[in-house]
C-alpha cells in the first residue's frame, strides 16, 4: 500500500512541468503569429494610404498641397476666362484675314489716328524723273505746309514711291521735300510690279485709310474729283475701282508688251479684266489682303495685270469708272495723262 501511494505521488509530481513547457511553447507560437498578422495588416494599411494620397494628388493636380473650395472656384473661373480669350483671339485673327483693323491704328508718325484717312496716294516714280515730280508738286500734289493741309482737311496723303538706292540726288530731294516712300527693295525697271505690291504693303503699315491709290508720275490728278469718287464707295468693303480693260496677251519676246507667262492665260491669249495702270484704287480690305499674302502673290511683266491677278478668285467688286480713264478728259474727270 505504501509503495503504491509513493509511486502515485512520484508520477503526479513528474507530469506537471512537462505540461507547463508545452503550454508556454504554444503561447509563444500564438503570440508570434499574432504579431506577424498585426504587422502585416499595418503594412497593408500604410501602403493603401500612400496609394490613396498619390491618386488624390494625381486627380486634383495639386501635388501635396490642399485646395480650398474658394481656390477651386477661382481655378474654374480662370479656365473659363481663358476659353473666352481664346475664342476672341480666333475671331480677331479671322477679322484680320477679312481686312479689318483697329480704329486706333498707329499713324505714320507713331501717334494714334483719331480719324481714318480717306485715301493714301502713291505716285510711282524712279530715278531721272525729278522734272515730273516737280511738275506734280506744282500742279496738284502741293508740298510743305500745303501738303500737310491736304492731309488734315481732306484726309488724303500723297507720297512719291521709289526703291532704295545710294542715289545722292534722291536723298537730297527727300530731305528737302519729305514726300517720299522709300521702299526696302532696290529700284529696278524689271521690278515694277513687285514695287506696286510693296507700296500697298508699306502704305497699309503706315496709314489707316479707307482707300489706297496707285498713280503713275505722268498723270495729272484732280484731287477733289478723286475724293468725291472714293467717298461715294465708302460702303463697299472690297472694291477695285478704275478704268477697267482687257486685251491681248503677247507671247512674242520681241514685242513691247511681251508677257513671259503668256501660257497661263489660256489658248485665247486674252487678259482678264483689270484696271488700267495710270490710276486705280482699292479698298482697305484689299490692301490688307495684299499685305498679309505678299509672299504668295505672283507678279507678271506688267504692274496693272499683276494687281488685277491678286483679286481673281476673291469676292471683290470690280467697278469700271470712266472718270478714271486718263486718256479722255471731261468735266469731273479724276485724271489726265500728260
């Protein structure tokens, strides 16, 4: 009996430490697993927060800065204003293509023009023609204070047009009279058509006028009659006014009026309708069209044909005015050949 009791006590006292070690091991395993799980969840949440922040920044476009409601409204308003400004700029560009300019266009002296001029007349001249120029100054153009008075009272500017050169006589004459437009291109007889084009370009850049008029330096002009004819067509935005004509195209190189590009005028060898070169007028819209497209407009052997070709295909009103035919003189005539 004693030995059995002793044996039971020994067996009971030996099993308890073993169970304690197992329990401690299991507890440690569960604690480690719990730690790993919690750490993993925290890491996932941290990655999610970073992703959400980056996505929010990408969609708002504001980087790491926060945007208030008022600032957001300001941004929206600014974007709307930019859209309106872009639309206005497109309308302005389209208007310029149509030939419209601001009423406050800068004048030739750099000041703002209060009133648009009626016309700018360019008298095409060249070297060795001083006698013609002096005769024009005395007959109808005026000079000095009288020329300025013509501009102020009748709204008509008159200038001689000549190409650039080192001609001292031209420079001296210009310094005395101050009534020249000296173009950038060199003066040359074969460049006359190009010279006409450059005159319109320079005139549009220098003066804001209703009409721009080309005149030869052997033509007498009745300023009052010219002013009356121009004023009668102020309501026509795209007008080409002159003594309209046509005529034969000469392919013979030895002919006085030879046209190197004769083949472009068709088998009939006949020019399209165009104004005689002694004098013709174009409206502001057409002069600005020439200025905008100067690099694309072709010139032919004759300046009157060249000018007429620039308006082919455009919505332009060709007006034949008998008073612009300088070879016939009658009451109220605008010009006379001399």
